[in-house]
C-alpha cells in the first residue's frame, strides 16, 4: 500500500506490504428469509447479484501489515486466520507451497498480471484491496506506514459488519469499554503497538 514508487528493482519498494485473506461464500436464496440471502438478514432484497455480478459473496476479511513476503511470514498469517482443511487460493508465489502439507486444500494459479485469471481464481481479494485503496485515499487522503495497521483494523471492522449496522454499533461500544486507549506519547513515541500488528 502507498509509497512513492511500486518498485526500484530487486524487490525494493517504498510501499508497505499488506497481506490479506477474504472468505468467499456462495450467494444463497432462502425461502425462510423471503428469497433473500440469509447472509444479508434484515436488509432490503438486493437488486444486484453482489460481487460485481457474481453468485458469490465476500465474507470475513483479515488484513495485516507484514515485514516481508517470506514463507514463514505468509504461512504464519494463513495459519493464524484460516481454519485447517479450508480451501486456500493463492497466486503461484513459492512461499505458499507448503500449505497442502499443513492441512489446507491449496489451489495455486500463476496469475502474472492476467486480470482474466485473477478474476476467476481470486474473485474477491482484488476487489477488496481496490476498495481499501479507494477508502484510504478518499476518506483519509493517505496514511502513514506507522499507523497503517490501525486503519486496516478499522476497514476490516467495517467490512466484516457491513450487513449488520446495529451489531457493529454494539460491538464498537463493547470494544471501547474493554480497551485501554493509547496515549499521545505512546502513539507518536512508537511505544504503542496497534492491535493485530505483526509480532517479531
């Protein structure tokens, strides 16, 4: 995310690396909910098929700032956020190779910038990252690398509760009542660690 340049050669970049995983679920229509998708309970019947016209729905999202694209970093993220036995789709980056031996049904495709392949194989994560980039630029007009994880946390909170506004409001109060807020010195003296931040 961000950065003055996408790359300076040999993997050097000004950007901050963010790894993400999004749950992909089939869009269902249930008689019990009046022909609505039970994932969208309480909302008006949508006039579109969702997921940019797809018959699928983005479920829960996880995002984390990471220090590198090494195997141990990416595998640690997957193991912390995805249940063993789940199907995990990735590009063909070599760091993901051990996922099958770790108990995941791993499907890898060499996307290599081909939008047709990425649209078919990874139907939601690119849309999600596009929405994240638009939100950061449109709402916050850019953020610092130091506090990017906090903004990712907000985006994930909003995303995961986008169908349940009142539940999100209740959750926010519960979290606020049970959380010690950082001090100014902690935030800008770099002694505060944002929840969900990468731990060495």
